[in-house]
């Protein structure tokens, strides 16, 4: 069957092992000084390890793989103690994998084990801050009660990276904004400050499939459309950093060289960093 599963780039992997503590399922081991996926059965494809590799060597792909087995995973996890068990079940619930979570809890009961999860332990136990639930309280302002509509700065369609054509006229010689999907929902001035005067492509580095297609399109934007600059806007969550790494790889493989600006946005709507890279 085809399903989402991690893939590890052996050329990029340095064998540092940073990914291993963030895979409660035990799907990754260091073998011959490289991180390896030891069994398809153990990888749930939810990406708890994404964002923890300093080299960006771990991505999600869709391929033929053995079906994930929650029971096989639990046989491995119970050996690691209650904290790892809690992290694993919370990881499943954070990603709304309720069927797997129920199967894990049933397995524990069958083996005479009870693991109680406190509410606070389901917020960020698995290294997935992007899935953490939180409420953002902001004071009301006069602008928010104004009836005057804010003009859109969007000057093209489509905008999703899979759908855009690098040869489209609006990309030629343009300053391009490559934005993670969530950025526009976090920044109040996204249109007026960041989108204005730019062509745009949006993508999610964690959930989207076909990263090889994304890479080819970015290279085409650089070489064929001869874009002027590329601004990459990502959220502060670790998994979002894959978009910047993808852009940097495109620049390395393209025949032209263009400047890249990295802008990192906080969940509460602040610009955390802005720099040319």
C-alpha cells in the first residue's frame, strides 16, 4: 500500500542522532554512522522527527510501504518506560490519530498497564510544537471595528506551489514571496507589507507531498523566469524550516544565483527574525 513515511537522505545525514529521541516509536537507529529507518512497521508518517535534523535530511514521502502497526510499535515502546509511552500516545492524539491511540491504550490494558495522561501532557510531548493547541488573546483596536475593507495585494492566480507555472508572465523578473501556508493567518499586515509588489507561491513543508516537484519549480523560477529575489516566510515551528532549506537547495542547483531573505513569523504574529541568507 502507498502511504506517508519518512525518508532519510544519506548524503545529508551526519549521524548526529538528534532525530532519535524525537521518534518514540523507535523507527530510527544509527547504523554505520547514519540514521536509518529500521522498519516501515514502526513509522507512522506523522513526522515527529521533522525539524530536529540540523541538516534537513529527513522528509516525508509517499511510497509503497508496509502498513504501520501500532501493536508492534507498542511492544517496542513499553520497554522504554512510562514517559516514552505517554509521549507516543500524546503524539498520536496531537495528530488526531484517535484509532491508533485507542489501540495503544487497549494494548496497555491487555498487558496490565495503565498510563494516565494529564491535559498538560497532551500539549507538546512529542516534539511537535506546530500541533500544540493554544489561545492567543489580543486587545481590541479601533482598526478592528472599522468598516473600511483592506485592499488585497494579490496580483495572480493560482498561488499554491504545485499549481503555479514558473513560466507565467507575473513571475518574470519578479520579487517572489515563498510563504508557508500559515503565515498569512498569523500576520495582520501580510498583504500590505509583505505581499504588495511581489508574486507569490505558498506551500507547507511538513504536510505537502512532492517535494521534488517543488524543487524543480523553484529552480525553474530562478533560471527560466529569472526572478530577482526570493523571500521565504516561515512560522517559528521547527517543521516549517524545511521550506527555507528547499529554497536554498534550489539556489545551489540553479545556474543563476539570487539573494534569499528568510523571515520567521511567531505564532502570535510578530516577526522573530529577518535576514538575508
